[in-house]
C-alpha cells in the first residue's frame, strides 16, 4: 500500500516542481492528484511520464488522502488547509501561514526530522522560508560540533522566489534595456531588477528589518536553537533561479576551517566544492535542478576568536520549497505513517 498524495497549486512554479520531485525520488504514491483554482481547471501538468489534468481545489474532498503538499499563498491556505487537516489528510504547507504556530512543526529533514512526530496536534507541517532552509542545513552540523552563538547572513535571492511574475519581469526588463522604445517599469519589484540589486524582500517592519529578514531569524531559532542570534540582510538579485548566501558564523568554541570542511562534507544534503582557485566554488546557475545545498569559500574569520565565513548556494525552487516538502513527506512516512 502506497500513499495517496494531493499537490495543491499544481500549476505554479513550486507545485510543478513538487510533482517533478515526487516522480524523480520515486515517492511511494499509489495515486497523485493535481489541484488548482477553478481558473486553471483542466490544465495539464507533468508527473514523471504521466500527464495529470488539474481538478478543482474548491470542491475537492480530502477524505481518504494521506498527504497534501500545499503550494498556494497564505490567504488560500487559510481556507483549504484546515479542511484537509480536519478530513485526516496531513498538510505540508509551503506558505508562511503556520511557520510560527507553536503547535505546528517547522521542519527541515536534515536538521530536525523528529519534529514531524508532533504532527497530530494540527495535522499540519510547515515548510520554512527558502532562504532559511538552505542556511540551516549548513548551520546544524557545525552547531552540533561547536555551538553557534551568532550568525550574520547576507542573501542574494533569485527572482523565482517571487514567482512567475518575478521571472517574467527580469526577462522583460532585460530585453527592454536593449530596446529603448520598449520600456518595462517595475511592477512586481519596487525598483528595476534587470542589471540591479534590490535590498528589499517582503514588507518593511517597524524595526527597519524586512519580513524576509525577520523570517530568517525566527525560523532559525525554531528549527535549530532558540539561543542562536541571527541578523540578516536580504537582497533580490537579477538571477532567475538559485539563492546564494554569504554567512558569517561565531561559535562558542574554536572550529578550524579544515575540520568544518570535513564536517560539512559528511553532513546530509550538502555538497562541498571549495577550491582556492579560479572557479573553485559554486554559483547559482550551477545549482539549478540539483537536490544539494552547495558550500564553498569556507575560511576562518580572523576578526573574532571563533569565527568562520562560508558561501551557500541552493536551488530555491527545490531545497527552498518543493524538495524540502517532499523530504518532509518521506520523513513523515518513515516516522509516523509507516505505509508503503
């Protein structure tokens, strides 16, 4: 007996990627259904070598379904996730709606797989923010060895993190720069994104941080350790897919860069490519379509007693969203549902 899995928001970037990854990783599903809003009803999406026609989320009955992977916004999730959960279907939600709810586990399987075992409080598991997910995969094995006190992170986040509209805006603006009669003003982003960087992701808060920066702080504390101090600056860059992060870490104990490199090489979900030569590091275009979180530029920070710097790159549509959700489903199967 395998699982019955619903992918909610199957026509979006993340929903399509969820279907791809379910097939690629041969998730033990007996049945997969693609759900979308009524305006997308009947659209076709790929699931391995199969083509699925989307069904109407509004009228769908989740009774008898095991897992629902949600890739829709918080407003729609607020309506449909409780319905699915009440019917006995476990929701793995990619929105920010439930991430900070004390009764909802926030899970990155390489970091806190045991958290899925508290799923039955709400029948909902939250997927973290894309920028947080890749960072905590890198932090956890180092934290286990030397205890992290403080993290300073600067992100370089691709436009796909803002959905199809973000990708289209970068594409259209880039073309328009070479055609002076075809002006494409900023719509999705607050300023021109082509050939530019924008230090603003999500809404501004009273503190001066943006919501994206606050998410990285709150989620790292919930997933890894509430004692870790985190400060973030999140920046949108003209890259289609792949988030990058420059991470500065201060530890309670000294950790040599060579030992850190060895620890990360052995850690789940990580690929270390760190040669001190031209091209001996990973950039966003090289991580697209890959499951791994790539770590490069590991080096001592000589300005503090116990500091390291590193460069972290990952496909934000995969580890930052769809892959992590499918990994949660796999962990849920192994630890809780035990079926298939």
